[in-house]
C-alpha cells in the first residue's frame, strides 16, 4: 500500500505516490513546511495528513478524494468505533475469538500469493503473523520467506538484538529465513535515496534498515 500525496492549486488537482513526482509536476517547487522542519529537529512525528511541502497533503487513512468540476472534497468512508465492545463470559472465550480473527485475517492475505514474505523482528506481532503464515503455507504446499534485521556478529553495540526470539519461532515451525546484518548503502547514501524518492528527508527513522531487507526480499521474488 502506497501513500497518496496531493495538492489543489489554481483549480488544478495534482496527485502522486511519491513527493518528488508531485513537486516536479508543479510550476514552482513548493517550500518546505516550517512545522515539518521543526518536528525533524526534535524527532517528533508530524500529523499523518501533513506532507513536508506547503499546500501539499497526504490522504488520511480510510478517506477518499472526490474531484469533480474543479471542486475537491475529502471524505471519510470508515471509522473504528472505540465505544463498541465485545462481551463474552470467560477469558478463554476472548482468547479463542482473538485467535480465530487473527488467523482468519492472516490466512486471507496468504491466499493466491505464489511468493509470500514476512519481516520477522522477534516481537510478539511479527512472530504471531509469521507463525500463522508459515502454518498456512506449509499446509497448502507453499513456502514462507522471512527476513530479519540483525546486529553484525562483530558489533560492539552494548544491547542485544532480537535473535534469541527469532530462533525460538524458527524452532517452533519451519520456514525459510534470512538475516540481514548490513545496510545496503552507507548512511549518507541512504539519506540521499530518501530525498530522491520523497523529495525531502523523511521522518521514517527506521527506513535506513528497511532498504536492505526489501532488496533481499526482492532477490527471492517475494510478492507480498
């Protein structure tokens, strides 16, 4: 799923999935939003709908854009109801329902995919999803490819990575696994790449680790 950036200026609607394409389509490159720069300096996260450039925006989750006869409107088509409660009798019923919904959700995303991959951090979420996906594919004559970022073995970093927990899930259920312990580029090149893609330095602090992981997944022809 890619973001949708857009701007509406002088009755002209321009949209793109990359900021560099959006800014390139405008007659004058938009100025960087001051609030965005300040947020970067204090490592704060800008509101999701705010793009780095003035008068440019990012479509909010669960929203749609309607453009007709020179008029632009954004509307929400779905919202989670925080007050909606599921009431069951016992703790075991809650656990069973969560398990049922989680397995069904992961399995639905596995269907019809010939080459599936997961990013396994070793945390609870990614371990559960990886385990369910591996179970589904093992039962349907498929193979799961899983990828993890790790510290290099010779690293002098004082704290540990999640290798211990990754090994635990690997021992629990079989799947193909690949560890990545090097960035595909040095930090300066990674930042230049981020600017090339988005037109400005992005606030995704962990994206410097993602590029090598996604390249590894691509080399194994992972589709989803």
